[in-house]
């Protein structure tokens, strides 16, 4: 769900509030994953925050990982402040001392959040999911409805889009092979289960087109390059708003939470907390959900939006049936070995 966004700077000069510009070594910098997601952050949080506080707010983006943050901390040359991170990378960076351990006393809205959204080194930014989508013109009469259908290239011919990484891809393969969501990680934790996932992927390997960024699968659907793809729900919704009628198949969606984190040792820690709390305000989160249909961890937001919008979120009750929560601890334990095996398999 990441694609690189050109670095931009928001320059708003109004009154000050809460933290002094003279206390900053540089402008407050917030970093996300780019694309339509960061545009939604910009609309709901970044522009309103900069206008309200009267400080320069610099935006940057990246493709994930912790190498750059780690280098900043080790060299004491920190240029990022508040950073969006995947849960597994947030946990790894926290363990390695790259992120600030958050002071709950500085998070006045924390009690509005679901407990798992308040982590040692991060606050839940939103809930996203990977779903299936397809070209409705190609499968109008009998559309695909499951990952098993995704594998049925005889009934549903055409290229398939899958993310070029083992995380989420191996889980999808096992669910396509009949493994129920509650059992996926039990199976995948064994060598036999891993072999099973790779065998299942091998069945459609010639039809797979691997994507690296969240924008690619929707571009490929629009161009007809693929007939069916795994994609992030927010990306599909953004395409729908642009007039592309790509459906979302919610069955066996894979969902997780991304987090806001503060880089360890930033001289802008007070400003980073200020922006973090701005994103945690329920009214601002409501605006975010209205801009892009990702779920949020603030419990108050669900009662603030209409049922028609709630039904578009990965956290809608109907969509959570038979959904798979990505297991961060599993990937912290197994990612290195499975990435090596996956990359070797793809290259064969």
C-alpha cells in the first residue's frame, strides 16, 4: 500500500499554539506511504493542523522499512518526526530503540481507542485490508467470490495481480487451498504448511503479475493487463470514486493496523505529539474516513458516520466475518526466512 509521493511542503503562517517555532531545530516533518492515502491524511490532518498551528509542516513519503529511521537515530541526524509504519516494522523498530516510547499521559484521547491501537511505540492510525477485485466487464454473468475463484484460471481466465512479498501472499494461497482463517498461521508455522502455500502459488505462477506498489494493481485492472487482483481496499475505493466500477470482494480479507510513530531523539518531539493528538481527535478522524474508507481505532467515529459509509469500511461487521488478522508476531519470527525462500522461488 505504498507508493512514493513527491516531497511537498505546506507553508501556512497563522498564530502559534502549544509549541514554539524557536524550540524547533527545523520544520516539523510528517512521513507517510504516499498516494491516495497520504492525500487523505493531507485533507483530514496535515493542512488543517498547519493552518491551526501556524507552523511550516513538511511532508515526505517512503516505501516502508526501518533502515532509514535507524540510520537517522544512529547518526543523530534526524530529519523525520512523525512517521506512519506497518505494525510489524513498528514493533521491530521499537525493540531496536529507533522509536520514542510513548507517554500515555500525553495522549488525552487514548481512552477513546481500542486497546490494541495504543502500543508501546505507536498509536493506531487506521485499519486497512487487502481484498480481491476484478474487471466486471470480463466476469459480469458469474463474478468471482473467493480466493479459490482467484485460482480458477479456467473459469476466470486472465492474469492475476499479487503483491511481490510473502506476507499476505502466502496467507492468500492457503485460504485459496481451503484453510480456514483461524487456522492459517497454525499451518503456515510448519514446514509442511509453507510447502503447501508455495505449491498452491505454483499452480498459477504463469498467470501472476507481481506488484510492488498499491497503485499498480488498479492501474493494471484499468488497462486490462490483469483480470483479477489482490489490492488494498482504499485503493479500490479511490478507483471507484474516479468512475472505475471495480468491485470489492470482502470474503477472507486480510486486515491490519498501521501506526503513527515518533522517531527517537527528535528535537521536535513536542510538535510530533501535538500533530499525533490532532490525528487522534474524533472529528478529524471522521473527516479522514469520509475522505478514504479505511477503518479507524477511535471507537467514537463509528457512531459519527452514516451506515452507508460504515458499510464501506474493512471494520464493518459483515466484512469482519471470515476475515484474517495479520499476525505480526508470526512475521517477526519468520519473515527473514520466508522472504529469502519467496524471492528465490519467484526468480526460478
